[in-house]
C-alpha cells in the first residue's frame, strides 16, 4: 500500500469534499480517499504506486486544484 498527500485549494464545505472524494475514488487502484476542506489535505491510498497526474486531473475534474505535498 502507498499513500500520497496533496494540498487542494478552493474547497469550502462537505460538498466540496464529497466531489473530490468521488472523482479520486473512481481512479483504478485507489483503495481509500481522505479529504478535508478545513485543512485542504487530500490523502490517497492505493494498492501500488499512485499516479500523481491522474489524481491531480481527478481533482481538477471536480472543480479544484491540487499539488503534491512534499
């Protein structure tokens, strides 16, 4: 299992969290998604290597922007 952390900007509420969770959770290999509008943190856990480009594209598709946290 691998977990990557991202910083998401633009989220303000539970609906925002749900939108991001649904888009990212639909990606192949993603096992768990934790997202917080309050902190802007997005944690993505997958079976193997997590494709950052796909995660960032999924966040963008939900209407927000993100960067990989160091």
